[in-house]
C-alpha cells in the first residue's frame, strides 16, 4: 500500500494548531520558586486571619498534611499552659509526650496541680488499701520539669499533634459500658471542653472546634465498644471526623524515642477524679467538671449531633412546636425481659394499666418499651421526644441523655426500698431536668435524697412499685408545666 501524504489543507491546520498551543502555554502563570517558596505563599490560617484570608480545599489539606514541628532550636522550650483544671479533668496547651510519659514543662511548678489530681497509673480500680495505693502516679506516668530540663531532654523541636485531642487515661474497666462511656467519660470530656465556650446558646451553636482525635493509651482497639454498640454510635455521630488511637499506637509513638507535643489536649483520668470533692459527694467522676464555667446549654451541641444523625426529623410522628412535641410523651423503659433488677410482675402490669389510663383520659402518648428490642435509631428518636422517662435503675435510663430539657422534662427511677444510687439522678440534674426516685408508693427528689445504699433486694426481681402513685406524679408534673406555660 503506497504511503499516505498529508494534503496542503491538513498541513495548514496542523501549523495553526501548533502555533495556538505555543501562544496559550506562554500565557500560563509560572512559579519559578522552590517548593518552600510556594508553601510560603499559602495562607497559614490563624485566628486573626480567618476573616481576611479565604480558605480553600487545597490549602486546608496542604496545611494539615504538611504540619510542621514545634521548634525552639537553641532557645527555651515553650512552657505548658494549664487552660482549665479540676480533679480528673484538665485542659493543657503544649503537653509533651516522650517514651510514653507525659511532660508538663513549667518554671513555676508551684502553680501546677498535684499529680494525683491530674493523672493516675491507670491500673484497674479497686477499693482495698493496696489497690488505692497502686493508683498513685509515678514519673513513668507524668513528670513536671523546668524549661532547662526540657531543653536537655527534648532537643530542639517536638513533633506536633495538631488541633484538639481528648486523652482518656483510663483502664478498660468502665469504658465498655454505655452509661459509663456516655454519661461519665464523654459527658465529662465535653463538660470540661465546653467550659471554653460558656455562652453556648439554646441552638447549640459553638465556636469550639471538634476534637481531632481521641487517645486511649491503656486500651486496645478491640476493647472500647459496649455490647449494645452504643459507644461508637455516640462518638461517631457527635464527631463524624474524629480519629481514635489506642494502646499500640501509643506504644509506637513511644518507640520512636522522639518528643511529641499536643497543641491542646483534654486529659481525663477516672482515678484522679475520684480525689475530687464533687465526686466524693456524688460518686460521679464527671461531677468535678461542673465546677468549671459553663452554659446551661452546654450539652446541646452533642445532643443535636447525635439525635440529628439518628433521624432527619427527630419529632417524626408527633406534632411539635419549636422542636418540642405538643402532646406529652411518657416512656416506660421496662426490664421485665431481663434476668435481674425487675419489678414484681403484678406491679409492672398495674403500672402499665395506670399509664394507659393517662393516655386514654388526657391524650398523652405512652410508650412501653424494652430498649434492647429497639434499633439504635429508634432508641434515640424515642428518647429525643420523651417528656417523662421512667424505669428501674439500669442501663436503659442512659437514654435520658437525649431528652430535650424543658419545664416538663422528668426522669422517674424505681429502686428497691432503701436503695439509692446517684447515677441517673445526678445525670438528670446535670442536664437541667427533674429526677424522682420511688420506693413502692413513696417518692423523693433533690434536695431530700437518701444516702447511697445497695440493700439486699437491690439487684433482685421483686422490686415493688405503686403504679397509681407514679401515674399521679406524672399528671402533677405535666399539669404544673401547663400552668407555667400559661
């Protein structure tokens, strides 16, 4: 086959195309500087520049990926700043970590809280004198050193763990339980951190950046979830972008032999919190954090995220005004399907009968549920709509975290006569709601609560309750709220 020669027309078209490419490529902007010079042109986003410097996706990802170390060269190591502190809950700027040990750098050690109020050895928590003594922190857990000591130990720089970190210096012991995770650890973390924004409005809007990572130095990645898979639901819905680090990650960082520094870290330690006055009053580790400044709406950002994720319309199925159901919702969380801590069957039946009378007489919505029979979405949706929640002392009452605090919002907890625990009573009050405890036909509320006690029968299946008395209290609570609304 003879060779094909281009025609004169094709040659002209190719010449024009080539000339056009040369012209347009010459007009493209070029940057002849080095990579360092180019990076210097990117806006470094600091608080003072946020309003004047536009932040693009490119600069966001570039700045995060090319995070530079904290460097002081031959100068003084930047000191650690304690932003907030109560026993067991501390916020630090520039907290250092080397070989698995935390370092507070300060030339005024007298201004630093005593170590047992900040951190512990993170051993399992027991009550014997030997177990209590074993919790005492050592230099392996935390050291307080001067800037001169830090200069000799750290060298000229530290690798930054940027943004806000939450570090839980706790053993596995209480982590894998929905109540202890959500209503103690997570509760305390957010109450401590939210003290930096004491003006959170009812809408829940906050200027606080979400924590970038949650760190567990003493727990492996397979042992932080609870049996009902609620822990991860709460964490991932409250902070969708958060990452988690565990024992092996902590060991890997320690093995580098290099110093790391947390830009800002909220440090939680259960054993340290047990030294606080508020814990001694309530047996709740998160109680100490309420000594810090805070908004009455402090929990709203978390509730909004968790409930909002569970349903696009958290009031689906009920008419609502400003997000609050116009018809009161009473939810009885039954434990009759469990193997311990149950009502006497005849008392359970009578309670259900009395609650349905309220529904039929006054038009209230009444739900009789066993939480383990509902999906997680159904649990959050129902709790978010509930006005009065009730049940025997137990994990199901953790759902009170997702109720909306209003003048009507009430939690009613059934105890074996003579028994009492602060778990749900304190949590209810911390959210701005009212709690009532019941012993059969008698009830009590703050400030007239009994001492903590676990008598024989507390864990049993013969807990008495007067259903008519419970129904009467529900009616009184809802009637008083209606009068207040008028």
